[in-house]
């Protein structure tokens, strides 16, 4: 707004009776016009975080259920001398493979959707590898932690009681 007095003087020199109203900078004008898109982006971000949390809860629940179903197998492994880290490694390997398949399919679908929605993305390329890589890393780490927690808890199974269960 430092140029406002100079603009007013230039307009007055051309036509002294021309009123100047609603003077704003380009930044202010674009900020107001982009407000609906910013609100939509913030809402999409919040919904994405909710989806990430629900996905983590779902993975945790599935792995906890599978660990409960495999308690006899885990008990046998522990009774035969398997270490807790070995049991966790076996259980998390399955989580990692499921996550890799899901991420692969999701990245392909994401690249396709990014091309369709390219005109709605500002400031980054629609197929920016840093963004896609960061999201993939976030999803993979979330899935790993959500699966690791019940797998780690499953190693606390008493082998004798697990073997007695029917």
C-alpha cells in the first residue's frame, strides 16, 4: 500500500473528479477470491487426517484379532525358543506386504487422479514425487506402528496357557 498515494496523485492528474474506492492490493484481492478453495483444502486435510486415524485403528484391530487367532501358534513358537523379536518380525512382515500392495495400488490411482485434478492444485506439480513419497512414507509408517503394537503385545502370551487353549 506504499504506492497508494502515488496512484491517487496519478489518477487526480488525469481526472480530478474520478472517485477511487475499494482500493486493495493484488494479494488481498486474491486472498478473498481463493477463500472457498482454501476452506475446501483445509476440510480435505482434516478429513484426510480422520481417514488416517481410522485406518490406523482398523489395522490395529485386524492385527490384534489375527494375533488372538494365532495365539496357539505364537505359544508354540515361544515354547520352542522363538524370541519375541522373531515373532514380531513374522507378524509385521505380513503387515508390510499388505501395506506395500495397498500403497502400490494407491500410488497408481493417485497419479491418475492427480492428472484429472491438476487444475485444482496450486503451488506444486500434480505428480510431485516428493509429495507422493512423503504421503507413502507417512502411510507406511502409520501402518507399521499400528500393526507393531498388537504384534508386540502378542509376544507376552504365556506359552503354557496358549498350548492349553482349544
